[in-house]
C-alpha cells in the first residue's frame, strides 16, 4: 500500500471519528444488517424444522403402510399354511410377530 493510500485512509478515519452524524449512520446500517441476518437465520431455521417435521410425518406414514403390508402378508401365509395357532399368537405377541416377520423375510 502506498503512503498516499495510507494517508487517505487515515483522513477518512479521522473524519469518521469526529463526525457524529456519520457514526450514527454507520451504526444504524450495522444494526439493520444484523437484523436482516437474524431474520434470515430465523426463517431458515423455521424452514428446516418444518422440513424435518414433514419428512418425519411422511416417513412414519410409509413405515406404517409397510408394516401393515408385511403383517398382512405374514397372516396370509400362516393361514395358507394352516397355522391357526401361530396366527392367533402373532396377533397377541408383538415379539413373536417380529420374529416371524424376520423368518419370513418380510422385515
């Protein structure tokens, strides 16, 4: 940087330091920029939260549908195989239901 550029920068700094109107305008501009940044951040965060909620709801719906389909398929197979006792147990015992879903490769 040249001596002329340094002197010019120092002159601007002196003007700024002694000019209350200029300082006030500067700080108002800074506050406005912070307010804008804060508003953008808040909106971005709200958008992310909304997107996560929508994604979770869709995932739960898909999971519920998939689970119901797997259980329905399992029950149909048990009926076809004539395993009435297994059928009843699957409806009463969630752990057993999970076991059979894995055994029949439905989960």
